[in-house]
């Protein structure tokens, strides 16, 4: 087991990619904190993990709230004593025209996709640095690297997270912390189906892979970045995108 004895906090683990990452981490021996706003889905994920013999805890948090972010970090450290792996996965997948984006939407997307990873990392990186060991994995997107017409705000928040990945690699790498990102292409999740609908399959049909990705394909990459095998990787952006960024 590649994460035996490790503790992990996975944001947005009540659904889609985050849930898959949590399940793969548990499979590899980690104790995992599942977090999101939806208590029912969170408890269901924890229950499924426990039934399969794993160890997980759900902590409810709205990452658009600064108070919730601080409280989540404290509760997570109280639950397991330390957090070895932080996955900044929670995100609002917004697809829409710039001129039709109201201020409340703008603020929610920036808060969830950019501000929350910033402050959660600020809260948890110091205890990793003290032990001179830790892994931080940011989930970005291919939209951070290309100018898609319906992804101006979404792509910009993830481009900011992409830059944070590199800045944090520089800031925390000397303290023994590996900071990296995964940039997924289209992956079939509840969030992607809601925001993209039929466009999910249309976009996927143009990829070298000619199909939509599975959450487990992102999760296995996250496992690699969280494992000791990735110990010399700092500030990398790993596209798991069916080849979209190659064309
Ligand atoms: N699926 C794709 O095609 C795709 C492609 C590229 C990148 N991504 C990225 O992958 C990540 C996961 O996306 P997904 O496709 O798995 O989407 P999803 O099915 O919608 O899951 C999103 C997760 O984020 C959580 N979340 C959203 N807003 C939150 C908030 N304010 N506070 C706390 N948790 C919040 C949700 O939990 P609650 O609802 O319980 O709060 C949920 O667990 C996102 O960062 C997304 O940008 C996805």
C-alpha cells in the first residue's frame, strides 16, 4: 500500500473527482478527511469507505466562507493530529458568457476555486514544513491553458491556481513539501454533466482519446503525486486530458 500511515484532506470529496481521489487514497492505506457542503453525500461517501474496510471522516465546510476554511483546518488537525496530503480539488465548474456573469457568481467562483485553496494551504503547509514532509495537489483544468469562449472566469481562477502551484513549489519545496497540479480534460462527473450537458461528449469527441475521462483516471494520477515515487516532482502541471493540451 502506497499511502500506509498517511493522513489526507480531500476537498470536494462528496462528488466526482474528489470522491474518486478519496477512495483511491483509502485503498492505498491512507486515513482521509472528506469535505464538502453536502452532509448527506459526505456521510454516504464515508459510509461506503467504512463498509469497504477503510478509514474516513466527514467534515462539512463551505469553502466560500473564510470562517469555514479556518474551522476545517483546525478540525482536520484535531481529527488526525496532522495532515500529510492536501488535495485542493473542490471547485465550481462555471460555463458561461462574460457579459452574463453577475457579481455574486464572480465572487463565488473566485472564492471557491482560488481563495479557498490559498487559505487552506496557508493553514496546513506550516505543519507539513515542521515535519519537512508533505504533499499538496491542486486540481486545475485544461481551461487554465487555452482561451475557451465559455470559460473566461473559470479558466482565469484555475490559471491563478496553476501559478500558485509553481509559486508554492518554490516557497515550500525547500521545506520538504511537494506541490503539484493535475489539469484534467473533460471527465464525467455530476458537476461536469450539470455545467456542460451534451457539450461534454462533443468536446471529448475531438480529443486524441476520443472519449470522456473517468474520475478514477484523475485519482490514480493524484495517488502517484501523493506517493513517495513522486518525491523529485515539484511545481509540475500534469495534464490528464485525453491529449487535449497536445493539440
Ligand atoms: N469534471 C471535469 O470535466 C473537470 C475538468 C477539469 C477540471 N475539473 C475540476 O475538478 C474538480 C472537481 O470537479 P468535479 O467534476 O468532480 O465536480 P463536482 O462533481 O461538481 O464536484 C465538485 C465538488 O466540489 C465541492 N464544492 C463545490 N463548491 C464548494 C464549496 N463552496 N465549499 C465546499 N465544497 C465545494 C462539491 O461539494 P458539495 O456540493 O458537497 O459542497 C463537490 O464535492 C473541480 O475543481 C473542477 O474544476 C473538472
